[in-house]
C-alpha cells in the first residue's frame, strides 16, 4: 500500500463514527476507588441485587479522546458567530466559570445549616437586588431553573392571586400570535384556557382585538417585550392598562431583555411579573441546551404568591444574617433545590462586572448591531416590518422562495461560511422567517463578514440554487433523514443481537 | 392518478370517504393534506370496535415538523384499521387514496352523507 | 451617563460606533430607543460600580470562603443530593468551550458533538435502569417525578395518583405544585397501605426511599398493573450500581436525579433529572429526545426527534413546556459513567453501602442513639438522637462535622445520616465520638 493511501485511510479512520460501545473492550478499566477501610458488612439478599451492570468499559484516554473528538464536531460561541434571534448568544466570560468552580460555591450542599452558607445566600440576595433594580420590580425569587420554569411560576401565581381574591372563574390567558411556544405550553400546564390575540400590520398588539377579549373571564396576558419580532410595542402601556381594567394581570416574557438593559424599567410600564433568562441576557453559557435560569421579578400584588425560596436579609452589620424563606401564600416549590446556583453565580459575576454603564453599553451596542445588519441587508432580503428594530431583526426569505430557495436552505448554506444559522420559521406570523440577533459582543468585522456571506447567498440563490438546497457541504454529516428518525425512533444503543434493521 | 378522485367524498378537514359495495365506508386523508404535512411519520387511529362521530376528533397524523388532528367524516363503528399504514406511515404520502387508507367504518347514520363534499366542492374549498 | 464604556466584553471603538450609526442613519445610540415612551426612557438605576476581573475574583472569592465546604468539613448530609467522587475527566470535558458554549442542537449538522453525547447519555441511563427509552434530561429529579405523574395521567387517561409517604418530602411538595393545577388528585400512603383502583393513573415510589430503604418494587408493580395503572419509580443512579434495576422489577416509568453521578452539589443546582419509559409511551415523553439516523450519503448522524411533542410545535398541547433543560450536565453524566465503567460504579455503590452500614453499627452502639432502619437499605439511615437535632447539629459543627438532616418534623429528634465512599473510617469514628460527647453534654 502506498504511503499516501495509508495516510488517507488514517484520516478516514479519524472520521469514522464511533460510540462508546464501539470503543468498549471487556475488562478495560475505568476509575478505581480506594478499598474499603471499614470492617466488612453483610450484603443484602442476592434477590435484591442486580447480577449484570451492562455499561461500556473504557480506559481514561478512551474517554478523553472520544468526548474531545465529539466536542470538535460542534459549533460554539467560543468558535463561531451565532446570530440566533431571541437566544442572545453573547460571549460567555471565562472568569464566571472560574468563580462558579470555587469550592466554596461548587462544593456546598443545599441543605447545610444556613449558618454555614452565608456567603452563598448573600450572593443570591445581592443578585435578587440587582435583578429587581434592573426591572424596577420590588421583589424577586431565583428559584425557577429556566425561562419556561419562570413562566410556569408566573402563571401559577396569577392563578393563585385570582383564587385568593375569590375569582377562580378567571380561566383565560391571552397570548399574542407571535408568542414563543413555551408561553401557551406554560399557561396550559397551569390549567388556563389559551386565547390567541392577533398582532397588527406593524407587529404591535392589536388593541381593538385585545379590548374585545378583555372581559371578566380574563386572568391575564403574557407578552414579550420587545416582541418576538424584535420590535418595541409603543402601545405597551395601554396594553397593560386594558388588561388591568378588565381585572387581569400582565406577565412579561423577558427573553428579549438584552434590548432594554438600563433603558427602561418594566415595572413602570405596568408589568406585574416578569421572568429573565440568565442564560441569554446575562451571558451564562448555553451548554448545548442548558443549564439556564429563569428568575422572576414581581410587582406588589403578587409578592405573597412567589415560589419558594426567597432569600431575606435580617439584622445589621455583624448581626447580618441571610435566610431562605417561604412567602406567606407561596405557590410552592418547583424543584428540590434553591435554583440553579451555579448559573446564578455566573450571572452575578457578569452583572457586577458590567455595572449600570456596562448594562447600557450592552443594550446600546446590541440594538446598534441589529440595526446595522438591517440596513446592510434590507435590499437583499424582504423586511416585513420596515422600521427601526431593537436587538434583533426579522427578515423574510420570501424573495428567495420565489426562486425555489427556502429559509431553511439559506440557513444551511450559512454553515458553509462558518456561521450558525439564525432562528428560522419563528415567529410564525412571518413567512420564511429568519430572525437575526447579533448581540453586543460581536465586532464590526464579524458583522461585515456575515453581511458578505448573506450577499453571496442571495446571489447563489438566483444563480446556483442547488448549492443552497444541498447545503451544508463541509460538515461531518449533511442534512439528516429526520422522517426516518421519527418513524423508527432509535433513541438508545442496543447490543447487536437485539438490534432491528 | 387524479389528485382528488371523483368517486370519493370529502370533508373540509381534508379527509376522504369511499362507500364500498357492502355499505361500509373507507376513510383516509387527501392528497392535499399529505402534501401540506410532508413526510408522515406516525398515525394515532381509533381502536377497532370504538365509535367515531362526524366532525369530532378521532385521531392524529404526525409529520416531522407538525401534528394534525383527524376528524371523523361521519359517525359509525370502527371495523378495521390499516396495519400497513401503521408500520409504514409513508404509504399515506405515496398513495393517499388507495394503499394509504386509514380506517374502515360501519356508518350509523346515512343522513350524514349529505354533509360530505363532492370533488368540485372540495377543490373549491382548498383553492380558497 | 456615559455613552461609551470601554470594556473587554464590548469590541466596538468609538469610531466604529460612529461609522455604524451613520449607516443606520441616526445621530446617537440613544436615538435607537425612540420607541420607548419618553417619560419612561432612561430612568435612574442604582447599581454597584463595575468591577474589573481582578476585583471580581477578590470580592466573590471572599463570599465563597464564607461557606463551609464538605471535604474541608466531614459531611454526612444526603437527602437527595450526594457527595460522590467526581473523576477529573468530567470537568475536563464539560469545561471545553465546544460543549459549554454551544446552543441547543436544533441544527444537527453543526451539533453532532452535543447530539451524540446526549444519545450516549440516553443509552447509559436506559442500561442502568433497565428501561427501553430515555429523553435528553429534565431540570432535576423532583420535576422529572412530577412530569412522570403527568405523563401517566395522559397515558391512562385517569386523574388520580398514589404516592408513597417514603418519597423525599421536597419531591412530594413539587408534585403538588405541578399536579394540583391540572385537577389531578394526589393520595399519600405508607408502602404497606397501597390501595389502587381503576381511577389510579400511577403509583409513585422512590428507590432507595428517603430513609434509605429499598422498596418492594415488584409488589408495587403488580398492584398497579392489576388495575391498569403504571408504576413510576424515582431511582438513585449510584444505588443502581448494585441494586436490581427498576425496569427489571416491572416499572413503567423510571426517573431520577442524576446529580450523584459526576455532578457537583453546587448548593442545589444545576443538576439534571433523567426520564425513561417503555417504548409504547415514547410519544408521550416530555423533553427533547435524540435519535439516530443517516444523511444522504448514509453517514450515521444524530438529530432531535419526535419534536412534535414539544412546545415549539405543539404549543398549548405540548407534553411539557420545557425548553432549555440541563444538556451540559447530562453530557457530564455520560462522561462520568463512561469513565467509571461498571466496575467503578459498582465499587462506588458498594463502598457507600459498606461504610454507611458500619456507621450505623457504631452510632447505634452509642447510648441514647437508636438507628430506626430495618430491612434492606442503601447508604442513608434514620437515627433517633437523645438531643434535639439543632443542638446535635451545632455540636457537630463545632467539631468540624456537617451532620445528617434534621427530620424531627416526622421523627422525634430524628436525623437522616448519609455515608458515601468519600467518608473515611476515621471520619466515621470521629462522628461517633462527637455524637457520644454531645449526648453527655449538659
């Protein structure tokens, strides 16, 4: 065999797909622990014990190579630009990870006596305070473990509020047609009937339609600000007034908070409860799908109903003492812990690093970057809402669709230019939607490279559309057969003898 | 193959009905429906022996990116479900009016037939 | 308020900003916020001044040092969150930027790392629990148990659940939060008082239970199945290193807290709840699911599958509202199980068992202390103490020991002690000595 073909074969071997079971060799040793140092205790009845433990057997280097190679198949913020609308994929500062790994934070048990974790409780208390200041709301809890978890808490609180006021018949939750899917899903889990309210042609809430459904069955409205189309609804105060007048409460989905940091207080606009996505707005890493955190900030009316725990401060100076407390009419607990503390530490570090000037810088540059992309791309991609945007801009792939190229194809082709696709097909009210959120941590050079890629793609769309419809071309795998994955779900490894075709 | 054969009757919810010689009704979803759904991956059909009602939800058809309710085009007792389509949902895309049939039903109320649409009426309904 | 705040996280220079503003066609960044009503725009915010990275490390380090760390203190605290050995390969892998800073894998071509790691997590969890299908993870063990109950109600089309009173009280509380708003009735019973009928959707049990005891899962499965109900078990994955898998005992849904396998205790989170079920119910499972398939060139690849169950498609009819979950933690679990292997996991379980039983023997021998566990139990045990738990806890802290959990609300002067492979014999002996001294103190 020639030297060249040996090299080629070696290269190919590196690309061969392998699972842990392909690498496993029976008898290979993993981690060893020290032998028992206590007198031998009688073991349980064998009938209660398992005879086989069918896990793969790997050496330590096997594990390291396997997962390191896997990681190299991923895009990540550390390596690529992610213009994902509504996800706020900003830089994740490394100091936050270092601090979260300190033994005093990563090694403590949630049920330790409170006197032994005053540092952790103080951090949580301070973070509550900062989030309250940012939103202008008087109280908060860090308990929810993700945005959707925060939404569930918020709507459960609204339900508890009405029940306590003797209005359990208020069963309707209004949700805009542009809402993120978690909104109606959360409302449904809380036992509400979901009624959809349309957006008007400018992408704002249709006030007449809202008034028509704001009756005595109304429990509340869930609304995202800026909206999921990246626009600040100038009628937001009136929206809140209409809902309040009908006896309902307003829930704010804070997913797009990056546009508003340091610019406006949500409490002033009339919101009764909002959640924040710390893994979006406050830079905590996405981890491939979590962990996140979805703390909620609440107005006066809902304070007694907050989920537990809330951190309170008692005493002063040397007598200062932080405690985990339960609000008097709490909706209860949503998890066995106090919140995703490891995420909270990172968020707190980030917010302390920015201060108010940094927060305003973040929202300012985020909105500037999005508008810069709007101006540079609007002659090539249809802009359904021809007005200044906030931190994200929504284009429609409708011009390209006329040439047989879908938003999906544009997205997949961007991968060949080293850019993660933007958010596609959301919100549902925009045809062939492409939602682009650059965030403030991307440089002008990166944005210009992105614009160049989008310009090229627009040209390819009319000249060589098959380059788009067959994209991406340079990834470890191409477009995958999702129908097959749904028809014959294969969601776990099986030994060869029990495999189906 | 005609997109919407004239020997079938239709509903606005994109089901078709074929009345067989023995009086039973075969039911499926239309060419238009499977085209809109994309690759069908899973079907949730009513059990044999159960009753379905005209215009009431009777099951679900799932594609990769969406899921739609199936509505009873008429009322009756479910006599048979198409096992081939359960094991190979792609039949619904390949041949929605023949091999892709979903259930066979014994109709309970002949008057309900008047509510079904003809080929022309269905064609107009989907054009709008 | 300054417009420009030089900071290493923000790349724009002043001249770049001016250039971009010119393209946008406005004079200032503030003008970009004109849609915010004037009277609400730019209020005052009172926040502490920004810290440099050096100051951040100093100030937050001081907060960290105020906490007593298990390891620096001998710790015998469990109750759902456990201190086990975390192999160094785990933090080494999950601190890699490609795993840490990547997004949810909706674009599979650029997410094969996350997707395959998740598929391997699902596979490992299925092998451990003896179940057929698993999802990509839930928030934690408690919410996973609640979602199991909701799923059982959907599958059986019933609205009553039965939960054993030996389930972790914190998990029991989360069941209320999730189930009651959907009109589901929850009945709590002792394991020997289980009574089901054809309105019962499921029986919920914990394995080992909150007091460390091993429930008779086979009997519970039989009782449930006789009335067409499901058995849903919440199982500790380390215990599954030695005890029979719930799937082999007849469980229909097995969930649990994966934290004991490779996840730092981190004051309660982030953790990851695992969720498994029989293949028949796979379309009713909440959360993301990774499936294996091929591309057009027949190369094996992984994708998110059965997405129509989820909120972004099904919306108000979704199986759950969960979106962001705990993917990185699940990846860490996969790394940990791969590193431990069957030998390491079994050893971890057996060491914990041995040391806990030794501790129970020496503590039970101290005058005034009574160990209440009988039958088979894993690595936690209930001790009835001579003094109230807060006194005992204080006395132990003074001697550099974090003791068991105060459970006096259900057992008079009761404390729940946990021992794992991380506790040495001398720590256990020192604990016994300390308890003896505390009992004698006036």
